């Protein structure tokens, strides 16, 4: 099973703006300062995007390449944004690993997430046992 990662979609103000960025060209590129130690396990996995304290979408990880100009690494992503069942996720700096068993399911075609509760509210409801 592939290993995934999570990252905040900090430059995107909405899911639509994230989709426009990811699907703009033949590949989407993210940069990171350090190559993940488990990067080989992540090829074929996904980068799960965090917006408003919730995992909301994913993009398949195609590979990693070292940049020549500054020593950083490029994360190569497939140019398709796939909506997932929203799941609360605290904001964090950089990226974090996500096991396949812990990843949210993709939303089937025609199924909408509806009005998603804000991540902070969802976390509180879960702690209270209401969700």
C-alpha cells in the first residue's frame, strides 16, 4: 500500500482555486526543503490537501526531483484534483506522512460533500461523541 502525505493548501483561497492550480498544466509541482526519508513509498500515493482544518482533496504523487538552483526538492503531482470525504485535520507546517489506512475515501462521482462543517467544529463534535 502506498504512503501518503498531507500539506496545507496555503496559497489557495478555495477548492476551485486549488483545482485551477493543480489542473493547469501537464503536472503540478510543489517544493520542499528536504526529501522525505520514505519518498520511495510515496510514489503512487497521494498528497492530501488541508483547507479550513480538514482534508478535502488529493493529488497523486508522481515522483520527486532535486532542483539544481537551490537544493530544494520538487514533488511532482498528477494534474487532477480528487475530492475526498472531508476529515478534520489540524494545520501544520511542512508536510506529514499519512498511512493508507488513515486516508479518507474518495467521493464517488455525483456525491457532494455538501456544506462541510469547519474542521475545528468537527473536531469538537467528534470529541463530544456527536459525530
